[in-house]
């Protein structure tokens, strides 16, 4: 097995996606948090954004129809500013730099909405990576095997020369179906590097 390409998920692999952080920032009661958690972060519009069916700024208008009016201000704050939680995980930048120093090509393959292009470059410039594949741009989502095939085709990569790293077991399984080597990330960058040793 000759791994040449490292394909990284973004959320909870590079950046810390924490809805609770957003809810704590803008909600004033447990009930308000519960409603917004369910309808905004757990509602169908979240995946619609990631699949590119709606833009990020359209989400509030759709979700608010299911949320009591007294919570609309907090909902709007959460919907408009949820990306405040997208901080780099400790060690993520160094991990990416280490991979590059070792001569690997590095790609990002993420389920993400159009707002990706606002918050992600604060972590590392897009051109640091050899390719960035955002689900919303292609109208498909992980773990569907089609997104992995589309990614490989776009960058002209061989599946068996790629190591795909994701925190969600279903996404890891989707990549494996597409023939990629996989690693389920649980917070330990050294464990990923040891796979490559």
C-alpha cells in the first residue's frame, strides 16, 4: 500500500464544530436551546445547506416557521453566526504542516455549506491544500459513495493511494466502499501519522 494523498474531513477533524458553543452564546434558557438545537442544527435545512440546495443565508427564513416567535432573535443569531464555533482543533495546523513536510498531497473533502469559504481560510489558506472539495458545490453529501468517486475523478487520484480521515463511521464506510484507505479520527493526530509510518 502506497499512500500518497491524505484526504481530510473538516468538522471535528480540523475545525471544532460545536453547536453547543453557539447555543450557549445566543440562547437564554435550556428550552430555547433545545428548540433551536432541534430545528436549526437537527432540521432538514442543515443538510440542504451542505448539499447546496439552499444558501446559508436562506436557512433562518425556513427554520423560523417551526420555532416560536419569542425565540426568533436567538434563532437568527444562531443561524447567522453559527460559524463562531469553527475554531481550529489544537494541533490541526501543525498536523497539516507535518503531512506537507513529509511529502503527502493534502485534500479536504467536507460536507459544508457555502459559508465554508468565509470561515475555513482563517484556518489555512485554500491554496495550502492540493484540493478542497465542498459538498455544497457538487450537490452531493458524504457518506454517499458518489461523492468519493466525484472527488477522485476531479483530482485524478487513485483510491488505493488515498487515506481518508473522518470522525464519523458512516463517512469512513462510504470512503472504504469507494476503495480508499480509511482512518476514523478520534482526536489523535499522532495515531494518523503512525498509520503512515
